[in-house]
């Protein structure tokens, strides 16, 4: 199927076999084929509208001048200003940023927020930089992209190795240049500078909401549901805590230091206290140690991969026993595992739906900044719940209609919305 669309496209990017984002584009192609996208629209949606490379020179603490590569890719802005994180990584490539930007277009479209997709970053190793050097890189990178960023144009957010402080420096640099305080130019800011209540927990909360919705669809009550969570960082720990509060029994958790299993249920609050104090799960005594591979293959109703990409592959998909996989991480399932999971009847709630709670509350932050009026936490959470449940129902119905997995259903929904908008707006000039 996918080949027939691809073969129409001379010069379509050939993605590296090892590139996890190839997995994403493989699903895009399947959805595009089902939608019957014309070759022109297909080509339009596959390509980013803008790719910017900037040199970021700074004076290091020892007086030397060093120049870093900075990138910003706007994949699509047909539905609104582009939205997407900024990552600092020594291995960053333009191809990676391009693929991540496309991912954001589909994610924003699935949850129906009025943003396009973007991504950016600087090729640098923050662990080798001082705080002053990091601030200089951030401010110079922002200054180079002043014509790109803006509340109505392109709105960055934190991603790998960037945080609230870096968003604060971006906001300040932009504000100094436009000569007014412009909080809406970035999201994921500290609360004091216009961040939103509930943003930190938003992705894990979204994972909880769609997991409970999927459980209801397949006739399971939280009280009779076991949950296993891989990754105990922002997404995994909040997801585990909220699912546990909803009545589920979390029997397995892991982080980079290893896994813990307890058939009677892990005390998530105690695990969180341990991680707050020690930084990692290692040494937490609330269960027996278990390997990363064993954790993924535990007998459970729900598995939440919330660590990193390509954890479920054709190698281990056959051993997964969960009835529902809720993808907290981006790209935790390689496309090679899709058919195996589908044949086993496992319901996979795809990343572009399951972890979209984060970008949804980023959108809320942007709205609050533009209103200059801040919402209480219960309002943020109830609006997030409404957005996530509407998206879940839309994806479920789309998948049923086309007799495909939820993942392909989500891509069909997302691509259809973007391509319909394109058709209505038309191609300028
Ligand atoms: P984080 O750095 O806070 O946590 C990552 C966790 O995964 C840590 O506990 C780490 O120890 C663990 N981990 C790393 N490698 C592991 C391995 N091999 N096995 C088991 N555990 C491992 O990151 P996060 O913000 O929670 O993000 C996790 C994933 O969710 C990423 O894929 C990210 O892109 C995605 N995501 C995050 C957000 C967000 O708002 N934070 C939004 C959307 C998607």
C-alpha cells in the first residue's frame, strides 16, 4: 500500500532504517493511501514549509568563541501558528527535527487545537556547558529566529534537555526585542512568568484519561485493572499516580536503573517520595527487582511505555500480554510491531493521541497568556479531560469506520483535517 503512494513521489525523503521517525512516516503513508490523498497533497503534507539553519556563536567562559548549529523546522501552519519543542542534543540533525515537526502537526490535529507543527533545537551538549554558556546559546538562538517566533507565528516549548528556565530566557530575549513583555511566545514557562497550572502533570493526566476511556470500551473496571509503567519521569510517574488514584493496581514500574514488580500493587506515592529524594528508582524496596524486558512482558491489563522510542518491536511484540498499550512516550512502538499487536487484539492508544495532553495544556497556557487571565487548576483539568475524551471518541469512531487500528485511525483523522483545511484555504498564488 505504502509503496504505491511513495512510488508516485520522486524525491520523497528516504528515511534511515534506524531512524525511529521512519516508523511514524510508515503509518502516515498507510493513512494517506486510505484517504486517497492526491499525489500533490501528499507531497505538500510530507514536506516542511520552512527549514531554518542558523549559526549560534557565543563566547565561552574561557574567552574562546564557539559556534553551534541551530535549527527550526516549521512542518505545517495551515491550521494556526506552529507549535513544537526545542531540544538541545549533541547528536541533533536536521532530519530528526524535520520528522519531529511533522509529528507535532498530526498531534495538534488529533486533539483539534488550532496549531500547526514545528520543532527546533541546538546541536550542543548541555552537560558540557555552564549555566552562563547555556543562557548565551539560548538568547543568541532566539535572536536569530526573531522573525520566525511569535505568538501568532511559531510558539516553542521545552523538549529534550530544555526546561522552564530556558523558556524564560527565550521569552525575555523576544520581549526585549519587541519592546513589550510577550508571554505567549513560548509555553512551558515557570508559573511566575505566565505558565499554566497543571502543565507539568498534563501529559500523564492525558494518558490516564484515555486509558480509562479505553478500559471502559473493552469492559474493564479500574478496580480489576493491573497497570505496568515503563519510565518513571514526568509522564510515567504522573500517569502511574493518577491511574492508581483512579483505582487501578500498578504492579510494575521501571526507570533507566531497572524495574520493580509487586503483584499486590506498588505504593506509587512512596515510589515518588523515593525518586524525589534519590533521583532514581534504584534502591526503592516496594517490590522485587525485574528486568526491563520482563517488565514489558508482564501479565497485565494495561502497559504504559513512557520512557523512550522503539521499546516494543517485532522482537518482543509477540510476548506482550497487555490488553491495552497507552503510548506515553513518543514512538515507543516500532512500525514492525504493529501487525503483531493487531493480530493479538491488543488495543494500542497511539502516541499522537495518548501523550497529547502536554501540547493541549500548552495551548491552554497560550490562551491564558493572550487573555491575560489565568484559570484555576480544576478548570485546566476539566478542559483537558474534555479535549482528550473528544479526541479519543473521534479516533475510536474513525478506526471503526475504516476497520483499522486506533493508530491508523488517528493518522487518518489528523491528515484529513489538515488536508481539508488546505483545500478550503487553497494554494496561494
Ligand atoms: P523524563 O526524562 O522525565 O523521564 C524519562 C523516564 O524514562 C526516566 O524515569 C528514565 O529513567 C526512564 N528511562 C530512560 N530510559 C529507560 C529505559 N531504557 N528503560 C526504562 N526506563 C527508562 O521524560 P518525560 O518528559 O517523562 O518523557 C518521556 C517520554 O514521553 C519521551 O518519549 C517524551 O518525548 C514523551 N513525551 C513527554 C511529554 C511531556 O510533557 N513531558 C509530552 C509528550 C511526550
